[in-house]
């Protein structure tokens, strides 16, 4: 398996997912939230949700910018760097759902974040193993 090619596809998918979701939450929350089967909050709460959307979009852009570079190290860096955001978002939303702060309908958020976290950890380990293996051959 070509792990670098898989990493590029993952970055493209995660980048587009986060960028699109973030833009939707920031600028079209009344359209995006029903797609998630989540009720649209009050106007005051909607401001905070839009603010979160900007950050989600920025995480997506970080993946996409790494793809524009011909440097594989940038791609690895963004896969490492976004682990913190994935884990933080997954843990927080899980706690919020279990505590009743967010409806169970928000479960797609931690599911996606934990899945991407796990895939990225696995992929980074494979890429590092391949680097060690190829450097010991040369």
C-alpha cells in the first residue's frame, strides 16, 4: 500500500469536509444544521456556532494547504498538528453529549473526529516506519 498516496487522499477528504462544514456553520447554519438533524439555536448562540465554524474551516484549510506543497513533510506536519484538534473536539463533544449539553444528534462530530484521529495516528506510524525502513536501506 502506498501510505503517502493514502495520506494525500485523507488530507483532501478531511480538508474538504472541515472546510465545507466550517463555512456552512459560519455562513449558512440554518441550512447546515438541519442536514445534521440538529435544531438551529437562538440568535445569540448562533453567533458562537458561527465562530466555531470559522475554526473548523481553518482546520480544513490547513489540510488543503499542505496538499498544495510538494513537500511531504508539510503533509506529515498537518497530520500531526491536527491530532490535537481532533482529540479535543472529540473529547469535548462526547462529554457535552453525555452531560446533556448537546443532543445525541451531535454524535456525528465525535465519531468523525475520533475516526480521523485514529486513522491519522495509524497512518503517521506507517509513514514513519516506511521512512525508517527506506533510510536503513540506503
